[in-house]
């Protein structure tokens, strides 16, 4: 399976690039395209980012086939990512997406299979809203882009939805109540900001009627 390694190759084989100015994932082909600072474009099924970072996220929802070994425990992260790549290869899948943000801890071993969606367990494009949204923070309404989906939970009978919003959102969105309103057309729903991804977007989640149509 084709791979791009950003940073130092280390334990991973693939096309190595020292840095990446731009990355784009094509959901139709399940492929990443990476643009390097010199303008070169490289395409592959998976991306492994080995550059050090204060954010210890190894994988995150909204970034399929994208893995990181940012430290501080690079050896543990490398072993986990290697297990992810092995499962992706063995399963014959073309898409592997974290169910939520993954950080590793020596005290809480994590199962690879239960932490990811593999192709057919990922919501289809028909079940995902991907388009413009308006995010209201306090009294400020901000134009953004969202990728949102949800499901009816059998355990409580409520519809639960979550996803990624990106745009010119305030840096202090995680402070205070974390409560925002997400609007799509005439539909509005309250949501809670869960986390900030390493790529500057935010994960939001809500329960009840979602801001996107269900049919």
C-alpha cells in the first residue's frame, strides 16, 4: 500500500518528504495528495507524519489514513501506528478513520481494531453533511465549513451527532462553557466543542435534532 512519510522515515517505508505545505484527501479515491514546499505533489493511500509536536495525537476523526508519531513516546506511537498499518493492509480496506482523537498512555493499552472505522463501517457520503455552516459563539456568528454525521443510539433513544467544523473560529473556543450553536439553512442545534484538532479545526458534538436534515 502506497505511503507518504512526512519528516524522517525511521521505521516506516514510503515516499519521504521533509515538509508539507498542503495536504488534501480525496474521499472518492481514498487517497492523500501532499504538496511540498518546492511545489512537488505526491499521492498515496496513507500519510505518516513523524515530525515532533507538542500535540501527542496519533490519529483523529476527520483525518482518514493519516497517522502521527509526534512524541514524546515515539517508540510507543511507532508501534501503534505499525499495528494500524498492518490492520489496514490485512483487512483489504482502503480507508481507516479514528472514531475519536487517539492519544496513547502506558497505563491504558488501546485496541487498534476497536478504535477505528474500516471502510464499510464508515458512514457513507449520503449519511454525512459536508458543506457550509454557521457557528454562533456568544453573540458572534461565524461562517465555517462542517462535516457532520450522527446516529440513533439504542442505549438512550436519542439521536447523537458530531463532526468537524473549520474556519475563522476564535482560538479560545475551548475556554468558558464551550457551548455553540450550529446552523445549516433554517435548522439550528446546540452543540458542545469537544476538542481542537492538530490541524486547527474543532470537533463538536450534540444530542437531539441535528442541524442537518436526516432524509
